[in-house]
C-alpha cells in the first residue's frame, strides 16, 4: 500500500504544479425485497424537452449560428517529424482524433477555455471555440464530449453560469454541436443547480449523451435534440456519491441513498424503471460495466461482528471484499465469484469482448499497529460460462490490472516499485508472468498494432518528473518514441499518428504542450 501512496504523491505534486482548482435526499421507491430478482422500482415521471421548445427557450441567436474566426492564441511549431502546439495552461488538454484520423480536436485553456482543430492533411490549426468566464469566480467551464459518428461535427457544453443571450446569468448546461464548417447549434438546455458536471458519457453510435450534474441525471438525444431528466434529487454525500454510466447509455447504477442500506440501484434510462441488485446484509460497491453494457460486476462485502468485510478509505470502501457479483443489465444474478482459501476478491476488469472478467485475490492480515495489510495472491479469470480459472500467483506489495491484451488472451498487470514507477507484466493461462517494462508509469494502456505504448520515468530526472514514451512487445523489446523534458501523458493514437501532452513543471506558469508525431513504420 505504501508504494501506491508514493505514486499518488508524485502525481499530486505534478497536478498541484500544473492545475488551477476549479469550482466546480432520498429516492422514492417501493419497500425492500429479500434478494436479487426483486420487482423493479418505478420512479416518478420524467421531463422531456423537444428541439422546437429548445429554440423558444434560447432564442434564434443561440439556436444556430456561424462563429467568426477566432484568434489562435497558441503557437504552432511544425517540424519534419512532429508538430508542437501550445502553450496551454492550468487544464491538462484532452485530445480526440476524428473517426477518419484526419483531425485532432484539442480541448484546453489559453485565454479562456477553447477547442482547437489540427488538420493532418494541411497541417493547419484553427480555434473553434473560446469561452471566457465572466463570473469572476470560475463559475463557468467548458466540457468536451467528442466527435459525431460521421466525424463532421464536435459536441461540447458550456457548464455553469451562462454568459450570453436568453440564458444570461442562468445556471445549467448548454449542450452545443459545432460543425467543421463553423455552423453551430444548441442541442439541449439542462437547467439546475450544481457545481459542474460530475460524470458524463457520450455514445456517438446511438447519439446518446448522459450527464450527472448536481442531483440530476439527464439524457440527451443529440440527433433529435431531445433531452430528458431521468432522475432528480440524487444525494450528494459531500461529493462521494457517484453514478456509473453504462457504455451504451442505456443504463446507470448508483448506491442506495439510505445510510443503513448498501445495495445498488440500476436505472433504465429509457423508462426510468429502477431495480435493486446485491444481497441483503452485504455492502455492494465498485460497479464495473462490461464494454457492451450487457453485464455489471461489483464487489460485495459480507457483514461480520465488527462491520463489513472491506478496508475503509478516505472516499469509502476499498477493494478487496468478500466476493464479486455479476448481474445482467436488468439486474438478474449471473454469478458469484468467491476466491478459495478464504482470500478476498479484488477490483474486476472486463475483456474488450465482454466475455471474460479478470480480478485479483488477496489475503488480508493485521499489522502490529492494528492496521489491515493487503497482500495480493493470485490472478483469477471468470469465463463466459462463469467458471473460475486460476492464472497463477502474483507478487508485489501493490498491484493493479491495467486491462486485457487486444486478443483477450492475457492480462496487463502493473506492479508498483518502491522507488517510483511500475513494472508492467503480461500474465495469462500459462501462469507465467512476462516482463514488458520496468520503471514505467501506470497510464491507461494504449495498444497499437499489437504493441503497447507506455511512458517511463526518465533516469536521473530528480524532481523534474520527466518521462519518455516507449513502444513495447515481447518479441522485439522496447523502442524509444520521444525525447526531451516533460511529463508525457494522455496518449491518443490514430492510424500512424500519435498525439500526447508534455507538461513542464519547472517553469512557471507551467506550460503544457500538445505534440503530434508519426509512429514508426
């Protein structure tokens, strides 16, 4: 556990150096039922706003217009082998390639929040959006959702106190669609109090956008310009209450609001029907949706004489727990996975095809100081038939699962090192771990043509927190992709190009640079 805190401390220093802090009850339901398979909860009616009603609310000047050309405000440095854009400040840029790989959208902050667009064919850069917070108290922000399925437009929202037109001074979320031709229209107006969007999910395949803001859960049909408040009066719990949205946008799950009840509630976004899942007298937490949105896995802790079977963290229960439960999206119980030898079950991770579930088993003991100590023991795999396979022992003071390999035949493990960084290993049904990299950083893994792109801590970097990006595979070893100082993160890949952010924590006001470069042939 100490190793994990060390990595967290390093990241915290980086975040404090680079970021400026942004400012950002009970549900009505039927009586309890004894076990899974209980009848669904039917909430009260939902609110629906149509596109034509939206135009009436906003006025014609906000419903559709063409933005004038905006000043770029950043420097673009093209080179033969890469393009550098920046500097950005405060907010780590978010990067998103268009579906065809021609454009890179960049959401960042320089002279206000903004969206920039880089064209791979022409190497030209445009600024598409500039949002200045006129509240004086950082009460307005911009949230970037991503590309439309056809790649012809981008979706974003002005979140917080509005500063234009009919909505001047009002609090809420204005969702907007911006075409590459500069034409823009309002998609939805979602009024309500709250300190910015807490979580969201945009699925361009079905044009569905889900937003959890304040105490409200909203659904937006971005194609039909229809919005619906799915749920209101959700609790806040000092910021600890959260909603897990399914990848398809059809379902969401959240904890029971009552403090003495600890199951989960699945809500159907289309109908508003709610279903309780989890066992009575157990504590259900850490829900993880399968990529296809058809199944939900979560940890379940049994109740003992001195409380529930988990470790208590600053923000709630921490894995591991007694067991892992798997249910359908409708709440039907599929499996309970309990490790052998009285070991506990760690945080589950789904394969990309949603057929397999990997997790770690752990032994929990008490130290001389009376604290609980977690020791990870084995890598376990639940098959599509819900059979439990043993993929071998694991070793390390703290371990996390980075995910499955692209072929779903092995799992990437991050084993934390005492001096900082992690050892990245692959482990599969052969029960033998193969080391990919040492001194790496536990970023979300990026796979490209069977290779893994990972940042490594630079040698002898001291307090500079420099990293370099490497390309890894078991057959050919590692290959250096980058050079120069900076903490490199947020890698996004499209075809033969890679984009990432390089952060400089040594020179105030700590500039951030977006780098785009081709990948090796």
